[in-house]
């Protein structure tokens, strides 16, 4: 762009040098380059050029200068305007690239949902099912042990009753007599026999109930060992479930944090370009209109020698509306895309609302929880 305008200034300077002394149209030393402050200097530059063009009417444009004017016009139309259009195209491309960053952030999040999050959810769901099944077995063991404990209590009652019968029978007369008791002349032997038989029977029944009680105690102790072993197994399954759930919560949190960071970065870059886009868009439109006016001035110089005619033609150039032509280089950026709302991070283990099972089976409950730390 700088080289193009330098060439135009040089060419115009040559035209000026071929004129009568005092005419200084587009002198390099006094001209304002178009690439500088388009919103300020260009208007002044345009007004200055207009005055210089009108000054030409007094002396006319020599035939030798016509080619230079054609060169200037050609450069404005064929070189400068395409540069303006190219700048517009670059803005359009940058705009599309920046918008694509928002799409990329969303797609990355959706990919994470379909990948890492889905995998973590599946593993957590599998671990939850294993834990739930384990607690069902534990509940069965609990019920079996509880039944056994009830049966043990009954066996204990039976043993206690028989034990009391033995004590009562043993206290009857004739069961215990002095060593010098006169068995030969005793009139109570029949009674003693009855009491002894009852005592014997009571002892036999006690032996039976004692055996049943001891067997039931051993059975219940074994069932309790089985229950505790199963409970330990289920607590381990619970901890595995907690670990998988923690990974799932972490996957949600990581995906959401990555998306938020990517979105914020894309937003910063996108909105950071707004000011320059708006300013440069206005400059391009102004520069486009300026070039169209310059071309019109050049045509006026070539077609009108009379000062009045040239002045009138320049006025017509000033009155021309170039909005439609120059709208092609006007750029309006889109509004910043709204962010998506990432899925809520699932409750992590050890939180009061963490869902271990649909309903705790009878005799079961959560063991010690292994908490996880999320970022």
C-alpha cells in the first residue's frame, strides 16, 4: 500500500512539474499519504486536491500530462482499490476464524461428553451395579444370620428351662442322702426311685438341648463371619464405586473448565478485534469514496480546460454518492456467540446427596467413604 501511494504521489508530482510555475498538484513534499489517518487527513487531503485541481483550470493540462493522469487513475482503480478489498477480505477471514474458535470449543466439549465423560459414566454405572448386587447378597447374609440369632435365643431358652429342671429335680428327696443312710430299712425307696428317674430324665434332656444350643452358637458364629466378610467385600465395592464416581465428576468438571477457558479465550480475541475492525471499516469506506472522487477529478481535469467547467465538474464529483459502491468494503462483525451451559457436575462421593443405591437393602448401609478432591 505504501509503495502504491508513493508511486501515485511521484507521478502526480511529475505532472505538477510539467505545469506552469506555482502549480503543485499532489507534490510529494506537500501531499498527505492515504495510508495515514484515513478518518482525518484524507478529508483535508481531498479538499487540498480539489483546490489544486481547480487551479489547473487557469493554465490547462498540457497534452504531455494526460498519460500521467491515466497512470494515476489506473493505479487508483487497479492497485489501490484491490488493496482495500483485500483488507476487507482479511477481516472477513479473521472474523470467520475467530467465530470458528467458539465452534471448536463447543465441539471439544461435546467430544468430551461422548468420550471421557461417557466412559467415566459407564464405568461408574458398572461399579454402582456391582456394589448394589453385593449389598443384596450382604442383606441375604444379614437375614440368615438374624434368623440364626433368633433360633439361638430359642435354643438358649430351651437349655435354660432344662437346666432349671435339672436343678429342681436334683433338689428332690432321695437324690442326695447321707453316707450312713439306712437303705435297707428305709420306707422311702419307692419315692426316691421316682425322683431319681425324673432327675435322670432331666439330665438327658439337658444334654440334648445343650448340644443343640452349642451347635446353633457355632452356626451363628459362622454366619456372622460370613456376613462380616461379605460386608467387607461390599465396602470394597463401595470404595471402587466411589472412585469411579469421582472420576466421572472430575471428567464433567474438567470438560466444563476446558470449555469455559476456551470460550473465554475465543471471546477475548474476538471482541478484542472489534475496535480495529470498526475503525478500519470506516477508514476503508472513506478511502473508497476518496478514490472514486479522485478518479472523478482526474476525468474532470482531462475533459475540461475551462476553469468554470472544471469547477462545475469538480462540484459534480463532490456531489456523487458512492455509498452503494463502497458498501462492499464495509464490515460489520457478528455479536459474540452466547456460551453453552455445560452439564452440572455430578455430586461427588461423601456428599450427603450422593446416590449409592436406589434403596439400602435390609441390614446394609454405607461403609467408610473415600472422599475425592475435585479442582
